[in-house]
């Protein structure tokens, strides 16, 4: 009798373990990027520690260059595809990445499978010369968007498909007046976080004063109810660039060309 009870317990535990493992596997599988459909196009594969080289891309002037020559410094390469829903979902981040993290020592460039959505990039102040096209000859990654960090010799130092991990891997930067001009067109920025009462009050004060500004809201995703004058920064990329810990803050360029940060 005791043996039967013992065996039943073992069976129950075994079944429970199988169920847990199955559920865990399905959850992991659901969050794992699926392999892209190649449609006869060659699918490339580059890994961390390898050199990103050996394949031609075309710049905005139609010039052919090896992908290893698109930059000569540490760079974040964004591999994307026109019309890709996941790429479009990260567009708000692209605007901030390009504007605030381009510097003498670091750059952000885009490599598109084929056509370049320049009309959309123009709205983010990303110029044509910072995009390259594979012209449909091959797909550099098995998932878009994919993000590759390379050093000055085009060696891959890190790669991810998640914009949240990109935020963690970004180097510290120093924001200047040119960066601010690229991000906001010279218009002052109010930086806040979702759920911040003081941030909402600051927007009301600026509205009452008739101040021209752009409101960047961090930690919130864009939805149909989001005001069209609000820009979203889900990964707090602006805070990282300016090393900001408290909110709201007002950021602008003074008459001497200095970037000024004021608590509101």
C-alpha cells in the first residue's frame, strides 16, 4: 500500500515537472525571434567577435562600399527593413539615438534590406548619408530590427534584437548644441516621466506662458490616445545621455551655445 502511494506521488511530481518544462519552453519560444523568410535572398550570419565585412552596401549616392567601411569608429549599426512593424515601433528611439549619441567617437548608422524609408527618416532628422542599402541582394540578419555594436575596426562587440538592451550597451555621451538641434530643431525640451504629477504641472505652466517646447515623456509607449505633441522615450535614452535622475527638467541651448538643464 505504501509503495502504491509512493509511486502515485512520483507520477504526480513527474507530470507536474513535465507541465512546468513545457510551459517554460513555450514561453521562451514565444519571445524568441523567428527566422525570417528569405524568399530566395541570401541570409547572412554574423556573430560577436567576428568582423562585419565582405558584403557590398550602397550609400545615398549609389556608391558601392564594403559594409566594413561604412564607418571608421565605434558604431551602432541598425539593421532594418522598410515597412517592418517592429522597426517602426522603435522609430521614436532611433530619433533620440541618432541625435544624441552621434559624436566624434561614436556613430549610429542604418543598413536597410532594400528600400530606404527616407521620408520617415526625414521626420526624425536622420539624413540620407547615414543610411545604406543592401538593395535586396541579401539579408544581413535573421531578424529585424537587429542592433550590432562594432569597434573602429568593424569587429562586432555586441548584438541584440531588443532596443532595451541597446540602451544598456550605449556609451556615455556629451550632448552639445548640434545634438540638441538634431533632436528638437533648436526648440527647448521638457523631459518628464509617466505618472509624474510635477511633470504634468510643468506642461500646464509652459502652456499658460505660451512657451514653445517639445515634451518628451519617458517610460511610456505610444498609443492612440497619446497627444501628437508628445514624443515617447520608452528606454529613457535622453536621461542616459544627460545623466538625469530627477524630473521634470527643462533643457535648452542658451545664447552662448551652451546646453542648459533646469529643474522645473
